[in-house]
C-alpha cells in the first residue's frame, strides 16, 4: 500500500480510530493485523516470507539468550545471519553475481547452465532484513534480552509505518514501546499530522513533479543538451531526497499519531560542510547500522589507519549494493567511499592551510569558506546522484560527456516534453520553499511554533500547505523510490 494513495487515506484513520477505542492489551493485535494487511495489499504471498524471517530470528534469539555456551550462541547467530542474508541474496543478488561469474568464467559449462532466478523483489526486504539481523546481533552481544512475546516481536519487524522503507529501527528502541500504554494526546496527534502533511508536500509536490523531467532526461542522456542534463541532475538530487525524506516524515508522523516515536532519518543533508557530516545526516539509520554492525567489528581487528580506510571503502560498496544489484550502485558506493576517505585524509592539512594562509587576512573569509564548503559537498552529492540514477556505464559516460557539450546557453534547450519553462521555474520555487521550511524547522522548532499559533494563523498554515499539495501535487500513485530497495 502506498502512502500517497486513496487506500492509505482510508486505512490510516480507520486503524487509528480502532487503536484508541481498543484496550491496551489488544492494540498490538490490531497493529500486527494492520501491518500484515498493509504489506499484503501489494502482494499477499510475500507475507509468508516476512513471517518466515520473523520466526527464524525470534527462535534464534530465544536460544541465543537462554544458553551460556559461547559456541552455541554463535551457531544460532550464524543460522540467523545465513537465513536472512540467504533470502536477501536469492531475491536480490543471485542474478547479478551469476552474470559476473558467467562473464569471468565464460569457459565453464557448469556456470553457463545455471538458470537465473525470475522472482519479483519483495518491497522493503532490505529494511526488515537488516532490522531482524540487528535484533539477533544485539541479543548475542547481550545488549537486550530475547523477546519472548512472539506477536510483539512480529510487530517490531512489520510495524506498517516503517515496514517498507524504514527508518531501520533497533529492537532496543522500538520493541519496548509496544509494551507501553499509548494515550490519546491531541497535541501529539496534531504534531504527527503536520509532519505527515510536510511529507506529502515533499513527495507529491517536489519529488513526483521533478521526476517527470528526470525520467525523460536520464532515459536518453545523449539526446539532451548540457543545460537539460544539469537541471535533471539537480532535480534528481532533490527528487531522491524529497522522496525518501518525505516517506520518512509520513512514517514518523503516522507512528507519532499512534503514540510511537521512530528514529530521525534525515537532518538537512543538503547544507552540510563535509562529506563525513553528509553521511551523518543522510539516511541516518542505515549509516548507523553499517557503522555498528559492519564497520566497527571489522575495524577492531586492524590497527593501521590505511587498513581502516580499506574497510571504509568496503563498507560503502556494501551500502551501494544494499540499494540494488546493479553496477551503478557499485559505482555509487565506490565514489561515496572515496570522497569520504579523501576528505578525511586531507582534513588536517586543509585546516592548517586555511588557518595559516587565509583566515588571518580577511575577517569574512570563514563565512565565505563555509558557504563554499556547502556548495562543494552538495555538488559532490549531485555527482553521486548521477551515478546512482544512471542505469548503465554507457549512460554514465554519456551523461557526463553531455554536460560538457557546447549546447549550454540555449534557453529552449531547458524544456522537455510535458515540462515547460513555467514548470521548471515552479519546481525551483518549491525547492527554495523546501530549504526555507527545513531551515525554519532546524533553527526555530517550527512544528512547535506552528502548533502554538492562534487558531486562525495555525489553520492558515495547514490550509496553505494542503492547497499547495492539492493544486500542485502529482497524484499518479508514483511509488516511493526506496520501495525497490
């Protein structure tokens, strides 16, 4: 079920109403049924895959937590990891790696006879798989006891607001909330609804609108002008940000209405000063997951900085592949890892240079330097977005070659089919409005200030945002980009 669908607009109020009518002891049942219905609405057969993953980790966690034998703990942890990663591999990566091995060992008759797997990728499989894996590892590490209530553990895995596109929650944070009584709190509900409204603005007014332009240009980059390619690159950067952060806002807002708090997943990543800071504020739950469960265990086994840099690059390749089984995601991972490594490796010398040669001469240079840093990091992200969006190496090379073609200064070259100059200017206006709104949220606690306004001013904000969504939103039921991951 899509958040931006009529079905969800009927489903969510109905579930919320029943949730607060029912006694606390029955609410988890309602949420579990609703979550499985929400997931099964797309393809009901994959409910059994979700249930299988849940059952394996539930019973593995019980055994890991109940035994004192170290090898037995490790054995059942390995079973949990192999089961989850095995399912993920079959559905998502088998064909990709089979093609690689077939091309490398082309003379092997055995490999050439292995058929590809023609299976529809379950939506959200990477999200809920990582969520269950983190539970098993946390139980193994002793960070939490095993959960004995199967129903509430199943709800932790399948909780519908964040089931198919995160944020990736930890059992130590989300599971305990299902045992607490949630009271009807009008202020909390208003806050959640306002966040949902903001998420819809990001999704249907910006992401889906600029997506029309992006899809046309990226499909055949060699036939478009330099300016069209540049605009499409900027548009896709905001498309993926607004699409994913918009989903997150709707997810967090929906959970908040019901009384649950989900982890923050974005913190204004378009206005950061370093690559490292970008990854601390973009898809925070994935970056933190990779740091805690992949990077740190590997980094503890090496002592030299150079080896840690190699591990960093490896982790970013995994992050790239987490998004999908295709070479463009590998290129995106390598590029992201290298930019982070180069930034970290040169940071000390860069700071020494600016402090010694630049800052003493002009008082205003630090502000200019900060602005230049933001511009530089943002455009590093734009380049990464091109790698992320391009479907082949040929598309990537054509795209970058086209950017430097001599067709830049033609105003007519801006327009593409179904997207005239007015639409382009309107898109930029909404992007500026987005940045202004995000700045206001970050610096002035915008949600609280809006909710504390007098009723006439508060409703003026609600209705303005609502009418902008209705008048300028694209309601073609475009799935969220991260559903495919």
